[in-house]
C-alpha cells in the first residue's frame, strides 16, 4: 500500500529552465509534507517542507505547492542548475504521529547543460 | 557539527549469515531512526528510538531483525539470518526529539 506516490521515476530539464516534481498521497491524515534531496552514496538531506494549513512555501529557488483537495504536491525549482541533479523524495507525516515519515519512491532529476 | 556516522559503508554476505550495522547520531539528538531503502523504493522506517526506548517498531521484521540503543546514544541494527530480499541500503537518521531528521550516508548490504 503505497501511501505516497511519485509517478515519474525520472525527469530531464535544461539548465536555467523550471523543474517540476510531483507527488500524490492517499492518506488524508497526512498534514505535513517534506522534500528531501539525495546524491549518490549520501543520505537524504532536507530541502523544504509545507504544513497543510498553507498552500505554498518558498525558499530561494525552491517552492512547494500543496493542493489538499487533490492530495497533490509539487516542487518547483527555478532556475534549475546542474548541481540540482539528484534523486528527490517526497515524504509525509501526521502531526502527533511521532515524526514518522512515509516516503515516495523518488524522482531522478537530471539538469543538462 | 559532526553528522550522523554509520559503519560499515558496504557489506556483502551470503544468505543465512548474520550482519550488524552501527550508527552514531548527532550529539544531543534524542531520537534515532533506522530506515531500509530497497532499490527503486523510498526509505521505509524500521524502528524509532527516543533515548533508549523504542517508540515505533511496527515495520521491523522481528523474526530476523533486532536493534538496540544502549545508553541512548549509539545504536546497532542486526539481521540474523539474512535473506536475499534484505539487500538494501540501511539508513540511520537522528533528530532533536520530533524535529528535522538528519540522515547518515547509509550502509549498502548485498546478500548473495
């Protein structure tokens, strides 16, 4: 039972353009969402998060949008840079749920010169 | 500030053998997590400790997996006996109670 889904295993974008990574969830109890970035042979690192009381959160080149009615969130990276090439994981948690994270399967982003 | 340390980084064993992984969390972090990441999947929580007590081990296959966190600092995760399907990256993470989780580099286990 995959409660957090990332349906695109890979995405290729040109440097300077926008990267849009998508994530869907099925559990309506999830109220906090995070994006992690993972380089090869390293652990995931936290990128940006959003609470269900918001529909947008921005941090520099990274913006996360949340559509609660559609149970969908997306990560926008503008402009994309070659150093952004990594696997991006969407994760979700329930407030009061002990900080347990449920991860999606990840999207491999490749930013080409 | 030093990050989460894990060892070994790579391990290859035969099925039915035993293996142990070690994790040293960020200093002062009360909460420690072990995740299993199978190729092509996202990390899955196996067990969560707060100090030296278990908070959640609902997804730990207890017939073969065990974990401990003596003295509320370092932790070890053991698999005995290993199966082919245990091949994965085992990630350790820590957090200051229920705040942001910081991950270690992981241990890549191959079971032949």
